[in-house]
C-alpha cells in the first residue's frame, strides 16, 4: 500500500506536478501566459484606434490660384490625409518622404486654374511611397477622392452656367453611376481584421514553442521519460496530464484576448459563439500536438524550439490577410494549407465579421479536427516507438546493479 498523503501514480499526479513546475520554473509560466498577453496587449494598444486617419502629406503649389487652394482644402478635409507642410520644390518634398515625415507629396502645376477653365486637362500629380502599402494606399485614397470631387464640381458649375439643367449636367458627367456597397468591414477598421489575425498568429507561435519546451524537459533523455511514465502510471495518462494544463492556460489567454477584441475594441460577433469556441479548442490542440511532436522527434530541446519558431513565426504571411492566398504561388498556397492558424482564422472571420451561417461554417472546423487527429496519431506512434526502445534498453544504473557482486 502507498503511504498516506501520497498520490497514486496517474493523470492527476502529473497534472498537479505540471502546475507545480510553474513555481520551480517561472519562465515556463511566463512563456505560456505572460508573454502572449504582453504581446497581445502591445498589439491592442497599437491598433486601438482602429483607423489610420489624418496621415500627413506635403503640398507643392506652383499655381497659387483659388482652384489650387480649393483642392488643398478638400484634400485636407478628407479623413485619410492632412496637409502638414508646404514645400518649395520637388527635392524638398522627396526628402520629407524619404525621412518618413510625410507619406506623400501633392504637386499642383502652374496655370492649373487657367488650363481647367480653358477646357484643357492639366495633371495634378501625387507622389507616395509604395513600400509602405498601408499608409501609401490610404493617402492615395484620400487624394483620389478629393481631387475628382473638385473637378466634378467645376464641370457641373460650367455646364449649369451655360444654362444646362442640374440633373441633365449630372447625368452627362456620370452616365453610368456605380453604387458601391462595402461588405463586412465597411469602415476598414484594422482592429476588426488585422489585429484579429495577429493575435492568433502570436498565440500559435507561443503554443508550439511552449509545448516543445515543456515536453522536451521530460523527453530529452530516457531517464526523464521513464520518470514521467512512472508518475503517470502509464504513458497516456502521463502525456494527458502534462498537456492538459497548458490547454487550459491557452484557452484562458485566448479568452482574454477575445474579451478585449469584442468588449473594448468593439469587434462584431455576428455568427455563433459556440462554433468559435470549438474552433479555438481545436486550434490550440492542433498546435499543442505540433509542439509535442517536434519535441519527441528532435534532439536537443533547443532544436525543436528553433524549428517550431522557424515554421510558425512567418505563418501570418501565409494566412491571406496581408496578401490574398489565391494570388500566392503553389508553394505558398499549400504551405498555408498546412498551418492550423489559416483554418482557425477562416473560422474566426466567418463567425465575427461575416456572420456566416452555421451550415456553411463547418469546413475549417473539420480541417482543424483532422489536424488534431492526424497530429495526435503521429504523436502516439512516436511515443510507442520511444517506449519500445526504452523497454529494450535498461537504464545504466540498473544494469550496473545487476552485474555488481
């Protein structure tokens, strides 16, 4: 019989031992909870505004007419751009763009007003930095919306001055009107799609590296692996007791991040929250088994952590948020298919922004379930191989005791 107060080997013993490990290794607890929450908090602060507005641009006005001043006022009134500085020449404007002080340069040529009212088509030129895709495109959108509106107003005024009715003049200026209806995220709120994708990407890397580290602590040597198996009263209770505490911790971390997104930042939840919960659990388990498998396959433990980071750190680029996956090459497209975060992000977008019906939302859930089953199966196969090898090779200290006189 076992002494009173001592737990029998089994799942509960390993489960409690893993939580006790957090006291002996505070870095492990910080890696599983503190680091992802810190990174998510930093990202939430960065994207808390939701929209990038009033981006500074420079203006080179060589005309100095009423029309050029009207264009400048209209550009400055748009929510995307703000006229921050006026420059004397193109060289000064280029230097400001390269220095990052402004995001674009609006050039209004000489005789702009005269050429417009003479029926000519003078060019208003806008220079912007295409390397900064977000800021460059936002400033371009602001200028592209402001200048044509001024031009349309002038043309409408000229036609009505000649006696043409207003409705006829408007029809002539826009013979085929286009009705634009932006769907799902009409305000282009970055917290609703970019931040919502960055948080799972960060958590994915943390899950894989944390599981590679904690499993490597017990599986890096045969001696530690045997101790873990004996504590659990078997291989499977031991592994379950070691993995489950981190599953619960990662669920808490994901829940806190979603509470910030849905509560503080106002991200919509138009779908079914239970589908989102199932997807979150499968996402965490898939990445956990990925980290466990790396720790069981690679030695030393640092190699498993390095390979896991190498695989999952750039995964955000393959998820289709910054660049559409349909436009990627074959390698990038299929590489994204093999990352659990891609399918979890699809489920998140379906249930948050799009409000996809439940009967159309099962594909990413099923793929995540396949990930969990396949990775769990590979993990089980690797554990069986390791157990067979350990059973065939006695411990050095036990062998020495057998041959000792």
